[in-house]
């Protein structure tokens, strides 16, 4: 088969060439041309605490990958030295790793450049959803510069960083300034609105190199990282000798938090977007809960434990910041005015279907004088059934959230999130309302808005991913220590019955999945969002209990939470409570 390479020279492609380069690398490892060295985990724990995951990579090259049992970071130990890797990248790397997927096109520089340019277009489209519109872009590990070309064609200033001489030379031909090291960019004074690290962090020999990123990042700049996530990669194609590290999303997050970065986007594939927030205040918590999921994936277990589920806000950062600034202009008092004025029991009413069968119990508690915390979607439901809320909690920024305020009671205290839809603040003019901030209140621009509008004190509330969890946090902040929860189902009886009757709004995720609970495998219909909320719930319970903010909690109706709490495996991992009335 004849092909033409990027330099216009004809040639015959040899399908066995990648295999010969693999054999060449193995020989160089055997004879010491490529020396290796022992490694210690980034967390500092001695290698004796490692579990061996693989002895060779997917191409049979000797490459021992181990799991640190202290932090779950996967690394090569031993691995080639930095100098050996530099030779490898210039001699064999592209011959092997372009050779296998692209075959006869593996030496066609123009083809490889255009392939990367297509990925660059896809990246631009993705980042547009997060309103990332850079004026300066840097690509670390830029190869031939293809990923940067779509930005360059739009008139954006671009820079590449590439250790491979051939890649740098080709990039320069395409008019893309390309440097060998980040230090050269730092010396040049480059400040990028977007730094791209696509398929690069797993190649680093020293993760402290990540500290240099903030030196080339503009104050409001973004860092994009893609690396093949372990839990989203088939085990047979996972390890390669060029990868000195392998990550799951949780270990990457722990690492970057240490360097001062916070995630705007992060999934199990490890498509991720980060902003620099400054040195961390607390030491990162090691994500040990993920160990079981890692081994279940590597062993391809048929029945697997549900991992901690990641959620992301469905509203853009710019929209939330815009809502915040507009809402603060109303100068609504902060909930700090209510702190310390409540104690004892209260009722929280969520919107799960089981709440329809709990009216008598709710009325019983109301007659005893228990304050009723009601999520905004259940405000009309309460009015219909003659229940008078004490507090109504509002979180959602959706347009249809106003449907929860068809009837407004002048005696009700409305607790409204600072980033909610501004229509709510307008509707509640003249009624009792207090503003509160979710964790987004720690955003630098959010802090500027609070100060600009004259707020001297702001309480930031951990909302989790739902208004039900936000209500639960608010009760703790206000001083209530005995909680009675209704409509916290986090599951559905059928695909059709997904709400309490006549609940306002239609935003529940309707992509349902069946999961098994407990050793007997009771099947429950739920969705990923509900599973995430359930996991967040237990995290909140543990935190509130730890800080002495919670004495008891009762959950009524058919609820995933009760099923998880009754699961022996859950009790073994998280502690068993004695009864339904105490923690």
C-alpha cells in the first residue's frame, strides 16, 4: 500500500512498523538505554502501601502500574526517567501511538494535523456552552498544533508547548508559535484565557509541574483537561508506557484542589474545566470510597456498587452571576437575621409521590406547632390541602419556578436563594422574604456583588443538588435539630407517577434506571439525579451530626433514603443507628 506523508514524499507503509517500534522500546528498557527509576506517590506515602494493577502495558511493554492505598492515585512504579521519556517521545512514541489507530495515515502530518483540528472545533463548541470566549489560548502538549488552528483562524492569539521536535517544526510551518517548555511562556509573560491540557497530564513525570499553569493563566482564565478516566476506559486498552499516571475524576479533583483549582465541569470520562481560586483553605479529603469501584471496573464485575455520582449545575456560571447581581439589588435581608431564633423539631415537605399519602401525619405535626418548611413547588399543594407553611424555600432558577407562587401567604417567611429567577423577588415584593447564598457565594465575582450591594454578612448554605436538601441545610442553620422529612422519595413508583399530585413544575429527570438495594437485591426505579441527591443527603447528615447540628431525623413514606439506611452494607460503611428517632 502506498501513501504520501505530510512532506509530500511517497512511500510504502509497513503495517508491522508499530510492532517493531514496540520491540525497540522493550530492548532499550532491557539494555538500559532507557533507564527506569522507582517512584513515590504524590501524597507522600511509601510505596509499600501500593497495590499492583498491571505489570505490562497494552502493547506488552514492561510498565508496572500501582494503586496508592492512601489516596487511590494510580502511577507507574518504576517508570522511565524524565530524560528517557524525552528520547522516547522523539524516537518511538508517535510511531507507536499514531501507528496503531491511524495505520497508513500515521506518518501523514497533514492528516494528523487536520484530525487534531477537528477535535479543536469540538472543544470550542463544548466550551462555548460555558461562555469561554478566550483571546489568548495555550495548548500544552500541542503536537503539530492542530487543536489550536480553529482558534487561530478566528484571530485568537495562540501558543503551543511541545517537547517533540517534529511537532514543533510542523506547528511553526502552520504559523503557530510553539515552545519547548512552559518556562519559556512564563518568561515571555504570556497570560492565557484558556489553557488546554488534552491527553497530557497523564504523561507528566512530576505532578508539581501543574503549579506552573497558574503562572500563565489570566486571572479569570480557564484550564481545560482531558485525560482518559479509568472508570470510563475499557481495562484492556487502559495502560500504556507513556502514561505515568492514571486518574479517576475524584483523584484528579483532589490533586487540582491542592494546587488551588476548582472544577467548573468534571465527569468520569475526565472531560473537565477548571478555574484557579487560590491556595486551598483545607487539606483535600482522600477519595477512598472509590476503591471498590476501581477494582469492580478493572475486574469487569457484572454487579457493581453505585459510585458517588457527580452533578453539575444546569445553569451557566454567567447566568447565575447575572441573577445574583440583579437579585441583590432588591436589598432583601440576609437569613443571618433569623439565626439563633429557632430550635427543636420541624417538618420539611418535599415533592415525592409518597407525600400524598402522608397528609394526616403532616397535619398532626402542624397541630403540635411544628414549623413547616415547604419547597416552593409544594406551596400550591399545601394551599390546596389547607396546610399553612411557616417557611417556603426557593432555589431553582428555571422560568417555570414562578408556578410555585400562584398563592402567596402574607404570614409565610420566604427563604429565597440569591441566584434564583429574578421574577420571584419581584412577585414577593411586600411579603416576608430573606435571601441566602449557596456555595456559589464563595465565587470571587459573587463576593464582589454582595459587597457592592452593601451586604456586610452573608451565610453560605450547602444546598446539595436539590431544593429538598437546601431546605434540610437551612433548618440546621436556623437551629432546628429534630427533622421530620416528607416527600424525600428520591425514587418513583412508576414511570408515570413521578410527583406529588398537582405539584408545580415539570423539571424532574424522566430518564429512569433500575437499581438493586441490599443483599436481596430489591429493585428500585430511580434516576442518576435522585441517586446523587441520596448520596448528598447522607453526607449532609454526617456533617450536621459531626458539628452537633442534628439530634434526630425521621423519613416518612416510600423513600430510597430509608432503603439505603436499612441496607447492611451501608450500615457497615457509614455506621448503624439504633432506631428511627435518634442518630
